[in-house]
C-alpha cells in the first residue's frame, strides 16, 4: 500500500515510543502536544495532497523499481523532468503551508545516497547500493517520513575532527565495532521535522580524510531506537502554540516547522542499516551531492513561502488603504522580482541536471549553489519590504485575548479597523506578516534561508570550485589576442 492517508500516518507515529523533550520535560504524548502538531500538519498535508487529483502529477511518481504509485518525496529522480517537478512540488508546498514542510531532506538524501553508494561499490566492491535500494523501496512502499541528519555540533570549528583538543563526540562517530554492527555516539543539530518522522538517515557532516574512518559513517535507524533523544529547539513566539486563545496571534495557526538537536547516546546500528563505513574518500561526494540537491530545493520551497509573504503584504496594503500608492505597488513588484529569481535558479539547476553512473539525475551544482546563495539574501529583502508595507502595528497590536475580552474587546474592535475591514481580519493579516518575519515561520523563511543546506560561505566555496575561472580566462585571452 504505497500511499498512506494522513490518518494512517498519524496512527503509525502513535505506535512509536519516541524520546522527545521540550523545555526540560519529556513530551509524553507527542501526538497531542500543541507544539508538535503544526509541524505534523505540514507532513499530513504531503499525504493528503497525494490523493488530490489536481496535485497528483507533482505529489506522486511511479517508482522505477516496483511500478507502484508513490509519494514523490520518496522518489529517485529518473529524468530532468523529475528534477523540474521536484522544485515545482516544493513551491506548491511552500504556498500551501507558509512554512518549511520538512519532507524534502529524504528526497535529497536518498538521491545522493543512490548515486554515491553505486560509486563506492565500484571502487571497493562493497554492497551498499543494493542495500540502499532495498531501503528506499521500503520507504516508498510504506510511505515513510524519513528525517535527515547531517550537521554535527562541532564545538570549536578550528579543532581537528578526532583530535585531542576537544571532546571527540562533537562529531558523531563509531565508538565500538562488533561483528553484527557498530555503536555510534554523538549528536546532530537542526534536524528538520524529526519529531514527526518514522526514521532518520545519518550521514557525515563533511568530507573526511584518512584517519577519520570512525567519522565516515552513514546509516538509517527508526526514531524509537534505544539511545536516541530529540530536544526540540526554541523558536520565537513558540509558546503561543500552547496558549488557549491565540489562534490569531499565531498568524499561521495550522502549519509550522520544527527542528531538534538529536542525541545518539551509544546507539547500536546493525550492519544491514549501514551505507558508508570508513570509506573516507566518499564522504565528500555524499555531502556535496546532498547539499547540491538541497540548495536546488530552496529555489522551490522558499519561493513558495515568498508567494505567501507577497500575498500577506498585498493584503495588508489593501487593509491599510495604501494599495493604490505607487511606492507600495513598486515594493510589491520588487518582492516579486526577487522571489521569481529564486525560482528561476531552482528550475535552471534542474533543467541542467545530468545522469549519474547509477542512473538517477543530479542537479547542476553551480546553478544550485547560485540558487541557494541568492536564498541567503532575497528573503530578507522580501521580508523587509513586507514589514515596510505592514507598518509598525505588525509588532505592537493587542492580542486575540484582548479582542475577545468582554471589558476591553470593544476598544480593539474600534481602533484596529482598517480600510473596509474589521479589526479581526486586519489582525489576522498582520499576525501572518509577523509570523513570517519574526515568529515561528521565520525559522523556516529567514534563518533557514541563511543557514539551511549550508551557510553562504559553503556556497561560495562550491561556486569557486564550479566557476571554471581558468576556462573563462581562456575566453578572454582568445578575444584579446593573447597567445601562449
Ligand atoms: Fe524542504 Fe525547504 Fe524545509 Fe528543506 S527548508 S525541508 S527544502 S521546505
Ligand atoms: Fe531546510
């Protein structure tokens, strides 16, 4: 049964005994905890939309392994058209949720594992490719949500991995080797959507060198495996989700993203779950390919959330009675130009994709890195323009509880009205702007735009490598008549 309903998805999560913490307390009932629900609603949306005929083409794909109709988030890209649909799917989901919808990491990791394990086997005669293929077929057929774990906490960035200057566990590593598997110890940071996932795939944080074999480890595990602890990250305005009368104050009461610091405290990984084990020369390929796919993804998801920001800005301009002012129109055009540039680079990096040795399709790395470098800047400018249009009331307006108050609610209703709009709807539009700029969605729209899929310097390093400056020097020399 390759396509689950959202109800079946929630039931499957409820059967798991997961160890999730927030504000120093264990969350005993993760299914009904108000902090975790908006994140799960995003994931539920990926199940629900797969059954909607109008979204079927983007939300689902046919597995090349089984012929089954599967959710596209678990698909191995078979063509450039698949890469194109991936970005379109991400824009659609960004529009629907106004948030990071958290299911893309496995799509991007699976495709990088698929091609890299093939090449590891070619070099070392290992059998990782078949093992990974079997795993992704299971994810497809069981319609699983798989979180991805890349970033180690690192401690001092100038300390050597595995060196004696600091705690070795700051990079996740193998601490024991047994005939039937390995024991790993360490942690992974910023794990998107992990509190509502079934499984996690772990990969090294960066390229590794000989001598760092214990850190060149990749594997999958169910998230109720003994020794795994998820500590939910704080977000600005997060406890509004736990208040009784705060639907308006949330801005986007239904959807939101979650990240967690995830600890692997002496966790056993059976051999059959391992996809890389000491082959240090392939850690870099794995990470680089994952980063490439995920940087391409941002051209879709962030432009989708950008559409919501542009919509919120247009709406509040209407409610403020400023929408006919020429400077407001100009700002909306500028927001749109910036947003479409993000999408252009996402689509271009898909269109220029290429076939790997394993047969799946990889995005163009230069264009994907340019895409993500733009994402580290443009959403900030889009949000700045949205705040300019919204006005200061976006951050000084009274709460929903004030609006509902029998004693003072009439003041809020009287003084918060706008241009042919009541106070409640104007507050709703303002709070959505606040949510995108400063609230829980800001994690997904602003800071994630900066650091998700790698910080700007990581993209500049890749652009330096992919930029072919020597080839371009040759073009210049030829035209300038310089012979060597
Ligand atoms: Fe998907 Fe974007 Fe969230 Fe990454 S940041 S998981 S690409 S929505
Ligand atoms: Fe992300």
